[in-house]
């Protein structure tokens, strides 16, 4: 009797355990168990190669593949604007990675962290982050998923021709396709499709806001909480307003004389197309913006300007984290900016609908500090960085956070201010740069080299605190449930107090948003929809 019971238990264990070989219906993928107790499946297809007639079209299911694929290598990342093709990038790039505890069972329902990388919608700049660090820090209690999505013209070209014979916002459609893949398959890896936390940084965080507001805020049950780091709200152009990008690309590629310009563009090889994949100025601007291709107000996925959608309540109301870094824009602004004229020109290049009266008010709110100078930089570099950083990142994040509380009385919305200063960055004048918290969240060895040197030295103590908050939110939708012992309570945002967690090594604590920043952001938020944010 005893041996029969043991045999039955062993059999149940074998049946329930997640095996490295996973069948996702169209293919079988052989994962790789690691010594750290984590199994990784790398480079799995979640959609067919978006080439040929699928260029500039919505993603479709992968083709059936009866062979077993050893999932031990990352797939190529997607081609970026201005990037030279390499042996790690191509147009065939729609791959997904899953990291799961090796001891997970198919009966388990582990929380899933689904991360959308950034890159200004023009590159895959956070590709292939290693989920092992987060899983180990969670004591093997979560699953991590990341993936590639199309960017630049491949993901966001829009025109009347595209609308007629293709699809707009294909980069966002890729993200939705990957989320649908998780819903269909994550149980096979031990994950819970009903507990998916949608995370993202920079353009990935912008994608979080776009997915929350997609289809007028329709909830398709693809995710259940969100964590957005440095959400950027660039201008959203309509299809008609985006036509110039398509027309310019047609001209640059020699497709003008074709009877079907879209077919001509689809017929070009990607190596040639990449030589013409550049940014050009917006109408009304003097120079190309930092990023040109971006999501389009198409009346389908994107139905309104982001802040307008939030203000109207046309978004999925879920537990959420929003936050930003102190010096968001020092990575993006010209370091040689030397005058208010150059500062204003750069800002208008990014937001071409700005009027001279609005620029005048911005100049008043952001006076230049002549003492705030750094080696090899112009006198107005930090001034233009402060303006661009708060316009694009900080102020939209604060505005969105406040809407949850003031308009909808949410008590599960959290905001953070990342203020962990790296000595090397400080010496160069970069301050606390854009999304530098990623190295602390994922662990400094897991971000493909995008990290701070001081995370191994003077700022090492911030890592376990940060990871514990994020893991707690992933597991319970609350950053406090499993926070590190002795770390402060991360109190929810309220419209009255406007409090957020201020991350500083060895001094993390709650703070109230500075009155001066509140004043600046109040003005920028008042004109944001006029600027198509």
C-alpha cells in the first residue's frame, strides 16, 4: 500500500512539474535549466516573421514547426532607426523570453512580470534583460517575461496607404500579441495568466499608458497591474499628420514612380531600407527630433491623446506604480546648448506646436543657473535638460498619478522619485539619469551593461531595497507586502498630499513633491493636450 502511494505521488509530481520541453502548440521549445534553480527559454517565436507582405502589417501567428527548438539563444532584436544592421538585429525579430523557477509546477500559479523595453519607439534599447536576478530575489516566487517589438517605420509608419493595405501602430500590436501569447501559454511554465503585472521603462512605460488607454480603455484581461518607469508622452500625430513621414520615406527610397508605393517599400531589402531609415524634422520644426516615429492617433488602438484619455477616465483602472528620475533628459539634449535661443529651438523641434508665448512662459519657469556648468558642455545644457525632462517624463507621470487619486479615488497608486546619484555620472553633469533604476530593479549584472558602476560599490545598498518593493508589487499589487525589513512604508499617492517614495542610498523615505516642481508641472500639464500629449 505504501509503495503504491509513493509511486502515485511520484507520478503526480512528474506530471505536475514543468518540464524544460514545453509545447506551445505551434512548436516545442527546449528550455535550459541553470544552476541557480531557474530555467530559461530564450528566443521563442510569438509571431511569424514580419517580412514581405507582413512588413507594415499586424502580427500573425507563427507557422507550425514540428521540430523541437533548443531555446538557448536570444532571437535577433528589431531594426532601429539610424542603426546599422548587425548579426544580432534583423527584421525577423518577434521573439519572447521566459524565465521561471525550475521547481515550478504546472499546478502553480506564479505571478508574472511582463516587461516592455524602451528605446523611444525607435530601437529595442533594453533587449534581453536577464530575469534571473528578480526571480532569485523573490525566492523563486515569480516568472519574468520580456520580448522584442517592432520600432521605427517597421512598427509605427502611418499613412493613408498603410491604413488601406496594412496596419498602424504595429509595435503596439506586437505588444498585445505577446500579451495574448502569455495568456495562452504561461500556465505551461508555472505562471498565472490571471496575475500579470505589466511593466516598462521609457517607451516601454509609454506603452503601458497606451495599453491602459487602448480602444478607449477596453479591458481585455491581458494584465492586472502596471509599473511604469519614466513614461514619456511625446506628441501623438494622426494618420493625416503622419503622412509626411511616409512620403519622405517613399522619396528617399526611390519609390515615387511606383504605381503602388507601399508595395515598393515592402519589396525593398531591409539592408537598403535601413540606409534611408532616419529622422527628419516635424512640420514647424527646424531640426529632426530625438525620435520621430512613434504611436499614431489612429482611432483604433490609440483613440485620444494620452492625458486626455486619462482625464476622461478612458483607461483601465488597476493598481499602478509611476515614477521618474531626477535628471530625465541629460542623455538626450545637446550638451553644447549655449543660449536660450538654442534651448528654445531644441524644445520646439520636439514639440512643434509650441507657441512663442508658451516658450516665453517656459523660459520664466526654467531660468538658467549660470553656476550649473559642467566640463565640455554649454551654459544652457542643464536648463534645456530640465525643460525637456519635465515636459516629456516627470510632469506627465505626476499628472497621471494625480488623476487616479483626484478623479477616481484610487488608493492603490504609488509614485517614486529615483535620486540615486552615481559619482561618475555626477562628474559628467548627467546627474541621476533616465531609467538608471533599471540596474537596481533587475540587478546590475542582468541589464546587458546598462547599469551604474556604483551599484557594485557606494550604491550597492539600494539594490535589495528596490528589488523587494518591485517584487512585492509583482506578487501582491502592493509594494509593501514583502518589502525589505526596516525599509519605509511606500505610502499610496493622494491628491492632497502628493507624496512619493524618494529613493536615495541609505536614506530612502517618503517625500512631498516640491512646490516649485508642482508649479512647473501645473503649467506644462495645462498645455499638454494642446501639444498632443
